[in-house]
C-alpha cells in the first residue's frame, strides 16, 4: 500500500482560536491520514464564544494562490468554507474545474457564525445553481438551507429542491425536533444518517469539522455515502472529546 497520503485543500477563513476555518480543517485532515493545504478567504477576530470582525482577502489574490497550488500539488479534494458572496465561490469552482476537472469539490456554505455574525452579502440565486452543477457535495445546516432556498417551508423540501443539481448533506445539528439526524439527499432520494451517540457537547466549528472529515474521506476514494457516514463518526468523537466549546482532534 502506498505511504503517500492524499492531498486535500481547505479554502476558508482563519480562526485564531483554531476551532473553525482552515486550522480546524487541517487538524481534521491530519487525523484522517490526508495531507492538508490551506488558502485563506478571510482573516477573522473571534474566540470560541464570540465573533468580533473579519477582513476579506481580495478574490484575485485567492485565485492566483489557488492556481499555483493546483499546479504544484496533486490535490484530490477541495473544501470551500466562508466566502463573501456567490460570485466568489463561482470563480473558485470554475478555476478548480479548469485546472483539475476531476478534483472533488465540497462546499460548506457558512453564512453566519454560531454567534449570529453574518459573513455574506445578498446573493443571486441563479448563480447558486451554476455553482451546484460543478461541485460534488453541499453541506448546509438547517438554518443555512433556509437562506439558500426561498421556496418551501420545510428544510428537507428545500434540500430536495437543490438535490437535482448536486448531492446535499443536510446537517441536523440545529434541528429542533430531530437533533443530530443528518440527511444525504441526491436527486430527491433521501438516506438518513441518525446520530450514533446520545451524549455530546456543543462545539465551536463542528460544522467545519464534519465537512472537512467528509472531504478527507472522499480524497481517499470512498463513496459519497461512506464518506458522509465516516465523517459523522469523526465529528461525534470530536463532540465527545471534552465539555468545552473547543474540541480535541484525536487520531
């Protein structure tokens, strides 16, 4: 068996607490036996329980760095985190597909922090569909799917509407009645991922960690269903790691 680890790239914000963003992603990548690279979309000032501010990096600078990384490394999968708008994501996705069409792309559409700090400007829905057609997985939580889709009231119906474009992992961590139940939805077909642990602790950045874990598993060649299942097991272990808001990543 090859000793060379698959290479994965996180394009996301810098969280100085290490709970979310590229630091959390790279911790996850390392624990799952992949090699993590990182590009910043923003510098943030935050802790585990407060979000103060952020400064966006210019899109041109991020694209230039992305092009260099794609041409320098054999990247298998890319995770995209916080961005200011759909145009930013669209440009990144098109650049990835132009340079390396077979790279798996996972978009975690982080729209607000857990402390309700909004990251994004108003978005154009027509560009959303163009993005979804070029990515492999979208990982919104219950609150984010409400913002992404204006039609319907039920979050599952909203996710099903997007599932004709790409696979959706609807994360259930914020669900009021079925907490921890995730849904893999592809072309209107639903597969349920129930929680396997009854007792977990709330964690800063848990959504980032779940999406990063799935990205790592896809880079290793696993199917979408198996990658999502393994990612859920990883994040549950992360949620159990200690009672504080900052979790531990143990290999």
